[in-house]
């Protein structure tokens, strides 16, 4: 049985309520009134006030007039947990879990101008695999990860178009109108799937990874031979890729609802 507090409420439930209160605070709304906290959590006003006062007394919250914010004490205690960790370390569990669930190699990419680079890798255990290595550099316009960057970051699209949409295979998209149609679809469904755009016999599915302020920071996805990853497999695998990318985003501090709106692509002036 759960140990109860003096009021008879299980401590686990108290912790859940405390978490509800702390999760109300975001980068967009760092300061909230007691009324806003009560409304956001749905807790009874008396319960919310009691817990907020307790959190204030223990340093989990700070008060500025009639508003509250995350306490500097809590920030200080959290610092050792993130010290020395970079994006690759923080997202590694999401990569490994995606590899284990799908059986295919999972990769994390970052962008540099018109190129993308593999910075994290959880390699498949299959004997027949699509070869990936940390440090591999690839163009943006060919492959699902690159299209994720272009779909959610207009500067990436401009960099790719400015560098030139050179064909890697007969299936590489080099028509800007078609590319823009595909990027719009990526934004709509939240992922990209590509088949033999960069290498014959290779396919991939990728989704966006967002940082703490809502900016696109990486793309995460799986790559496999087309004998194991076909268009018929996308409906089964894409939700798992999206889930892994969302988990990676959460590990980087992203909170749903703070993503920045895409900027205009200025596509008409680039043709």
C-alpha cells in the first residue's frame, strides 16, 4: 500500500498533482497566477493553493507579486542532471528504442547548410543492412531526413535549392514544384518517407526533432533496404518513427504547443 500523508492522500497522488502544477510553466508562459495554475491543472482551488504554497516554501517555485515561476532552487538542483550531456547523449535512448521496435537502423541527423550529417546511430542487427556511419554527410534534397529539414525550416530549403538539386538516382526529385508539394505533405502528416532517392535499393522514414524553444534541431529516422522497407510498410512504421522523434524532442526540453510557425519559403523568387 502507498504511504499516506497526514490528510490521508496517497503520496503518489500528491506527487502527480505537484507534477501537474510544474508542467503548467513553459518557455512561452514562464509566469502564471494562482488562478491560471488552478485552471490549467483542473485541481480544486484549495488543493492548488496549498500545494503552491508548499512548493514556494521548499524552493520549487518563486513568487513575483501575484505570479509564480519555476524556482531557482529547482533549476539549481536540475543542473547536475544535464551537465555534460549533449543532444546525441540525450536522444540516444529514443534511437535505440526505435531500432529495437522496428529492427532497422535508426539515425539522428543535424543540418549544416545544404547538407545533413549523421550524428547518432543505433545500428540494425540484420546481416543485410543499409550502411550508415556517424559522420556521414548527405545532401538535403535526396532522402527523407533532408526533406524533414526543408519542410520545417525554410532556410534549409533555400540552402538546398541554392546549392542545386542534382540527381543521385532516377528517383531524386529535382523539380522545385514537385519538391514543394512533397514538403507541404511532410508538414501535413509530420514525417517523410523516401525510396531510392539517394541510393538504389535504399529507403527511409524520418520525422522532426524540436528543441526547448520550439525550433527544429534535428531529424530522426530509420533506413533500410527496399526489400524490408516498402511503401506498404510506411503506415506501420511511420507512427513509430514519429513517436521516437517526439520522445527525442521531450528529452531535449520540447513541450507540445510551443513550436514556431514555419516562415514563408519565398519559393516563387527561387525558381
